[in-house]
C-alpha cells in the first residue's frame, strides 16, 4: 500500500487493496488519509489527489513507529500527530469508520462517558479472559447495561462477523445505543448482515435432526423412517436437539413426551 507502506495488515481495519493506474492502496487508508475522503466523487478519489497526499506524507513521520509516510493526522485543532492506519491500535488512536472518517491520537481520542467499573475478576464476554480493572482503550463496557465488559480487539472481531444487522451488546442485546457508542469509539462495523447467514458452512445448523439414535432401534423401516405421529414419531433431545429417538424405541425407558439423550 502506497499510503501505509505495509504489505501485510489486518484486513478488518485497513480493508481490501485497490489498484488503479499504478497506485495500490488499502480501502480505508484512502478514506482516512488527510482530506482525501472529502475529495471523493462518484468516480472515487482523483488519482492526482492520491499522488499529492503520498508526496506530502513523505515529510510526515508516524508518532507510533517513527517511519515516514504517515498520511493520517489527528483531527484535534492544533495537534500535529500523524500515524499510519495499521499503527492506530498500537498507538491507542481512534479511527471512526463513519461520517467524515475522523481520526484522533491517544491524547484527543473520545472516551466512554458511562460511569462504570468492572467488578473483581470480571472477564471479557467474548474471549472469557480477564479485563482491566477500569475502562481504558483496550477495555470497553456496554453503555446501556453497564455490565458487559470486553476487550477492544474481541469486540472488533465480533463486529466484523455480526455486521450492522446483527451487531448488539452480547449481554443485554441493546442495538442502537451500543452500535453508536462502538462506532464512536473506533470499532468498524461492516454495512451488511451477519457473516454466518452468508456462509454455506452454517446451513446444517438450520437442519432439523431426522434419525433415531437409540442404541436398539425397533423400527422395521430403519432409523431414517419418521412418522408425524404414532410409535415411529421422532422425539428430539429436549436439551440439545442434536439427537433423536422414535417414541416406541425410548419407551418405557423415558417419558414418551419429553426425552433427553444420554450425553445430556
């Protein structure tokens, strides 16, 4: 990428690579580069503007890694701290993936206003590892319920998979307030539905179990034979629904209305 000067980056943060007439850049490196976003049109960002930004960035050094080519400058008036988009997390900067795509250094970044502190031994609701004992750049809290704590990195991964249509607090399920707070705090939320609804690998999760798993299936038609009612009606495990048995096969070992498999 001619803007961040990185070949390998986190695609969830920098986006896909775009190439046009000899210029290669990450999608969000373009969006966050100084004044480039404001110059976009229906045809995208003018190549002349990109070349000008690249040239100007050679004179700016990233306050995080120290290398030149920093095309993003803190939006706070009077602040000249510049950085590369891949360096934002390490430098505890906030990049807002909406509106004017504003960026802030560690000193001027927005912070959560909600008054809350995690209890002792509080864990991240996503990875279940401990969080810090206070709000910080890396430790965040739901502004609605004030009880859901999580790591910034964990929430970013959750947001990428959930998308706008599936993103909510993992504890209280609040949507709008939670989403707006996370956007403000620099979490990128793709404008699409949940990834698991687009992935064929999850189709089997929506299929109802349809065979008898009893150790001694008594059905003359075999384990795959299922009737809507009667002795060969299939009962699914009341706990996991991942195993089933014919009504007659489980009688009299279990109730004929509610059945639970041996694993559960």
